[in-house]
């Protein structure tokens, strides 16, 4: 399948690599099909690129790379809905925001640890969860080598 993207240009993707969200991502309920693309070689970051909207791509990272203590339970109803049979088939990602501070020439990079994206790698079904805001922050500050995009 061929898709157009504003960031990467036209891409040929395998239909089996399309990640399908049942409810979209918070703020983008109608965008339900995405593909994961590498940021650049050696980078811990990936791009969650919309299949249908060339302008829409989210920078994401595995949360366990930035916080080894990160943990949460996937509700049984969500496991059933997504067909999750075991932890080994679940990929977890969090959305990353880069805010450029023009005056200082630095960027503030944060991860949304409150709303992880879970993907069943067996059937490519995905969902964004909403965790306990008393436990996790929507703007978890990152300090990752090579974070300048």
C-alpha cells in the first residue's frame, strides 16, 4: 500500500504493519490507522504516522527506556477487546512533545506517561489508555541522549 506523508514523502507500507485504533488517539478520534516509522538510525524515538492524514505524525518512545519503574495494568475489558493473550505481544509507547524555546535555543522534551498507547503486535489492534493522574504525568521531562530532532 502506498501512503503520502508530509514528513517522509510517499511511502510503500505493508498492509500487515498498519496499526488500527478502536477509538483513535486523544484529540484525533477519527484518525484510526497508523504505521510506525523509525526516527533515525540509533534513535530511541519512532514516528506514529497516520495512514490517512499526511500531516499527522506523533513522535513516540518506549516508556521503559526513559523510566524503568513505569508500570500499569491493562484492564481485563481492554485485553479482551484487543485480543491480548500475554504481555509478550504488547508494545507500549508514549507520545513525546518537543517544545522549542526560541530565546534560549533549547528544547523541552516531555513524554505523556499518563496516556500510553498499547499495541497488540499479534493483530495490530491499538488503544490509548488513561492512567491515574496522581501516579503519572502528562509532561514527564525527558533527558535522552540525541534528543535533538
